[in-house]
C-alpha cells in the first residue's frame, strides 16, 4: 500500500487519474434485446481549459454493427424493461482502488451528454410525389422537379434529441459525365448553368411550422466547375434550440396532415434556379431546335434531356448535446438520473414528490459497510415492535468486542431515516452476538411506497462498520415473539420441540411456531460436586489472582465451559512477555464430534464477552484480560498403505480414513491429539497408522 501511494505521488495528476479510474466502471446500454456491455469506454479527466470544475468525462465508442440504442423489450418477463434508452454505470468489483469511498461524497451538480453520430440511414423520406423508399435509388425532388420542390426527412432518433449540428451526405447517381459538368450538359439551354447553380434551403419543423436553419441556400452539387463529384454533403453548423425535441409516440407516417408530430422533421427545398432542372422548358426547347434544324444546312446540337436528381444513398450525421443541471427544477425534463441500490433504485433527477432540493451525490449514500435489511408485511406499522433474532451458537470471533456500534434505520419515501436512540427500547442479543429479542418503537412516518427496496413492505435496516464477517450467522428473524418459562414439573424427558396450542382459542390468531429447543432439565448438584465447588471457593475466595484462580472461577461460574487454559503475562500474537496481561482460551463442555468432517468447537462471542466482563469484576483493576477461542489448524495426512489379499479397497480405505480422523480429532477420548499446543511430527506418523490400523491392513 505504501509503495502504491509513493508511486502515485510521483505521477502527474493526469497519470494518477488514469491509474485509479481507468477501469472504474462497467458501461452498459439498452437495446431491444436487453442490456449490452460497451467494450470501448474510458474515463478521462476534465479539460482545465474548458472547465474549472471538478469532474470527469466518459468517452464511449460504439462500433459499426452495435445494436440500436432503444428501450428494452426483454424476452423473459422477470427482467425489468426500460421505457427509455438508458446508459448504466456500475462500479467494477475488481479495480485499482475502492472507488465507492472516493466518489460517494462528491456532489453531482451537472451532467452533459454529447453524442456524435455518423451514417444514420434509417430514414423516412417524402417528396411531392409521395413517400419514397431510401433503400434503393430514389428521386429526392420527384420525377419532374419544379421550383420549390422538396424532400422531407424524418427520423425518430433525430427528432427526439437536442441537435446542435448536422449534415446530409448524398451519393448521386447518373450524373453527367462531361468534364465541365452541368455547364456542358446545359450548353444548349438559354441559361448560364454551372455545377453550383442548383441550390436548396434547409428547414426544420418547430411547433408545427417550418423554420429556416443554417445558411439561406446551399449548393446541391460540387465542385463549382469541372467534372461533378459523386459525393456531396450539406452541413448545418449551428442549430441549437431550433426545435423542441419530440416526446410524442412516433407514427407510421410522420409527415402527413394527420400526423401528431410538430417538431423534428427536416426539409430540403429547391430554391434556385427558378426553372429548377429545366424539365418544364425542355419540350419547347427541343421543338424549337428541331424546327430550326429543318431550315438550315448546319443543324444545331439537340439539347440534352434535363438531369433528374437521383440519389443512390442518403445518410445523415449529427451532434447532439444535452446539459442537465441537477439543482434546477424543470417540470418538462425528459432525462432521468437514477441511483442503483442493491435491491432497487431511486430517482435523483428530476426530483420526485415534495422532497427538499439538495445536491445529489454521484453514488448512493451508505455510511456503513454492513447491513441487515428487514421487510415487514403489515396493514400498519407503528409503535412497539418485537424482533426475535435466531443466531448461530458459534461465531467466527476468536476474541469478543462490545458490539454496540450499530445504527437502526426505517425507510420513508426512499430515504433511510436514522432511528433515535430513545426508540431502541430493549435488546437481549448483546449487540447481535447471541439469539434474543430487539424491541423498537417505530415512528408513524414509516411507509410502504418506495423504489430503493421492494414495494408494499415496511423496511428496517441495521448497519455497522465494526466486526464485519465476524458476527454469528442469523438463521431466522421473527415478529410476535414471546418467551415461555418452564414450570416446576419439567422433567428430563421433555422433548426439545413440542406442539403448541392456544387456550382458549383466539380468532384470527395463526399457528404457533417454536423457534428454539426447550432448555433441558438440569440435574441437581451432587454431594461430590458440592464438596469440590466449596473447596475451590475457599481457595480462591472469589478473587482471581493467579492462573489457577482464573481457570476454576470460569469453570465454576459458567457451566457451559468445559476447559480453560490461562496464560499469565501473555498477549495473543506476541511471544514477548506482557506484565499485567492475562490470556485465557476456553472450550465448550459439549465436545462430541461425528468426524464428517471434524468441527471446530468455539464458544459464542456473547459467552466470551460475559466471561471477560465477569473476570474483570473479580481481578485487579489494572489487569488486562483477553478471553478467546483457541486457534485451529487443519492437518492433511498422505501415506501409502497395502491391504491384505481379498480385501475390498474402497471399504477398507473409508474405514482407514475414519480411524485416522478419530486418532487426530481433539474431541475423541482416545485421540493422539492432546489439545492446545500439541503438534504432529513425522516421527509420530507410524504410531498414527498403528493406532488406526484395521484387520484389513
């Protein structure tokens, strides 16, 4: 870690940015088939020349052939559909640093979406002759173009975006092949034509009216002189705010008197020359030339047929830009920004409901790292609530800690509200270290309408940063729990689980379920046990002053403990003597083992804490006491054995493995393993086999 920090401090801020954030997010985009991961996505730092604000840019490149970005239509009903084209960013589990901690506290003030698209070919085209098919060569201005002939271009993608600039790319067909282009082609006409004599104006439909955009007119062909170029483009450099992006459903025929589309259609209108391409004049000119040629010995060349513009292919390119300011309230905003949570999502822009306008964070806010989420189905939830937590008897805690550093929350309108300390009435779990009941006073504000968690439930959350992964397992959480105490006639024959009935019967009361086994009858102390306890009490007098005192006080006060080892002046993980420290390891009294496999016998964290607290009350005040479970080490035995003739090897091997396991298990009465501090050396291996051998060997 230190070497990494030293290396980053030497780097420039740009190098450091790429080192930390290069592989920060998985980027996915919606298509009709569902979410598709983007292969080419990169975070880059903000350009200081463009903006002095903190932030970053995400560059995404979609290769040709990438599916169209559309709302999802998943085949499986269990997959949630997105009603709008959506971009999703999720933190990668494996990246160079824990980016949630880096990014979660940054406020998100502004998002700018900038897309640059080339080669849009899915177009709907309309001219004076009607709708035309762009998948094959077509006449953009009709078969007999006249002055003010037009081509209307419709595309849902273009109409729904805030376009900043765009260009039309024409691939012309059947152009005159003369070296001087239209000048030579129209040489017999009474007009001075060149290649750029034919011009169009560009218009956009805005609020139901056609408005001019870009230059007044632009030529349809290039270059101005010489042979005509097959490819030509018409560009519009600045057209921001020229129309309101369309939000209406897209009709089958967007350009018609019945169409609801009032924004986002584009029109190219033929404005020059007045005679268009000469179709109206050609017949008269041809007749005049033929008539004159009859009267003269030197006939004039016949005029060429007028050129009818024919497009082999038409594509569009555009750049769209959308700026979202999260601190502004815009009732007509169509873009949405949502936070993804583990079990749901929340919309942070535009604001939902009457929530207070505050700056949203880049990532959802969770102040703790470990959470338990509890959903309750109820007609109403307020006032006292009893929650019973059934915990495993063992935890992965080798040493206890006071587990009080946690916070309860309740969910109100997608907001986790901290539960005040005064509302935590009772807790018998000792901070979730053992089974018990937690009593909470739930405020009336808790509700069931939310999206960060499954709807129609009341949700509670308890969170902590301490001891993650070391708490005992939680098997069950239950409500409406009571504790039943045994009567005096409980005998040794009482079954752990019993069938229960309510007397008298109560209407609408469900079945009674027993969650934990009935505590078994404890035998009375025998005379021998009384003598032992009394003599030990007379010796240590209830005060822990030496290792013998510590061990016997624990065994006397905690019947569930079967063995104690006390190390005076020792501290765990240190071979150096530590005056004033006392280390104890404890084992439970129940040590049976089925050897399938052998189990680690640990005392619960609650019992460890109880032992430690009790010893602190009977020892010197300055003594530092640590009570822990012993550490365990797995042993693997590899050996070669030979069996007697006729013995079934599979059965014999299983018997041998079981016998070796018994010989090594510390819980078996005849085990070679003597417990704490015992080691197995190679010199003892033959004794292991001898003690484990069977008649088949």
